[in-house]
């Protein structure tokens, strides 16, 4: 029968790999490693003093053995795939998911837009670019915003896509209300804002503020055009103004501090959800004119 001294020496030899393995555990001090180390140190003190009982000896042999504390350690003690785990987590979950919802809804509306005619082509292009911009925004908020080198480049590309959307909205509005012959003046105004924003984006100054300044002339043209059409009883005048008003209200959720917080949302998420309603209203305004010819939808004769 082994003496207490021999039993303690055997336990010391078995526990030595455990101490070495715990020292190399990658978790920071104060976590699971420190608790495991405390248990090993306390048991080692008990061994040295000769006060361990048969139950504690059996527990140590069962839990430690030659593999150390690996059999009894929690699952999170040594995570080997942290990089993969982080890659699957969205950097900004709510803005990314709401932008994804906006893109999918707009993409669905593209397929339901009426076909045929030049004005329909412009409307479909505006909706298609808006859907692509929202889907790109979902990737930006979920992944690219957390990568410093890609963050600014992806934001400049995405915001430039917004400028293209506004361009097609202006083209569709001009053709819908005035006809092709009156589009030259408005495209001249469109080019000024487009060129100005491209210069700002290329120099690293792409932002919501830059979009608002460069696109203010274009947006004023679109809004003024539909106000003018509504005053002359254009059939799309009222629905278009409602849709534009919803889009402006959504933009206020992002631009006005604390506005989105009233609904329990961050500014980007509130803007995306508001734009879903704006795009649905815009679709109904365009679809309401699907049964009319281009001639009956214009007010050129009233000018």
C-alpha cells in the first residue's frame, strides 16, 4: 500500500502537464484560466500539506489525468475559430438589415413597374439603381464600415450611386411632365450637381452633407416640377408630392439629431425604414399612370 508521501508525489507528477498547459491558454488573466489556476494551486497546497482525502484524490485523477484540465474545462477556454466568428457578425446589425430590407422591397417593385415607353425606362432605371444602392449599403453597414482602408472607398462609391438615382428621377420627371423636347435645360442643371459631387467624392469628401449641397439644385427641380404639375391638375401630381414628402421625412430622421430616437431607432435605421414607405408610395404614383399614354400625361400644351 502506497504511503501518503508516495501518493502525493504521484499526483504531483500527473498534475505537472496541467500547470504547463494552463500557462499557455490564450485567454486573458482574470477569466477562466485564473479560476482553473486557483483550483490547481489550492489542490497543490493540499497535497503538500498531506491533508488531501481519498475523494479529492479520485476527483483529481478523474478530472485531470494526463490531459490536464482539458476534460473538465469549459468550451470557451480555448476558442480556435475567433476570426471566423467575428467575420460572421455584422458590424452595424440594425442599419445593415434595414438597408437590406429596403433593397429587397425596391427590387421587388422594379419587377412590377409598367413597361413600355421612354418614361417607363427612366422610372425602371431609377428604381433599379435605388435597389442596388440599398443592397450595397447593407454590405457597407455590415462589413465594410469596420475595415478602415475599405470604409471611405466603399462609402464614396455608394454615395455616388445615390447621385445616379437622383439623376434618373429627374429624367423620368421631366419626360413625364414636359416631354422629351424640354429635357435639355433640366439635364444641364443635373450635370452641374453630378460633376460637383464626383469631384468631392474623388477628393475624399463624400458625405451626406456633400450630397445635400450638390443635389439641392436637382431636388429643388424635381420638387418644383411636380408642384407645378399638381397646380395644373396633372394626374400624377398629388401622388408624386406625397411620395416625395415621405422621402423628405425619412431624410429628416437621419439629419435631425434625436428624431429617430423617438421611435427607438438609430438615424440610419430610421432613414432606411422611412425610405421603404417612400419607395412604395413612389411606385403607386408611377403605376397609376401606366394606363395613360405619354401625350395624355404631359403638360407641355399648358405651358
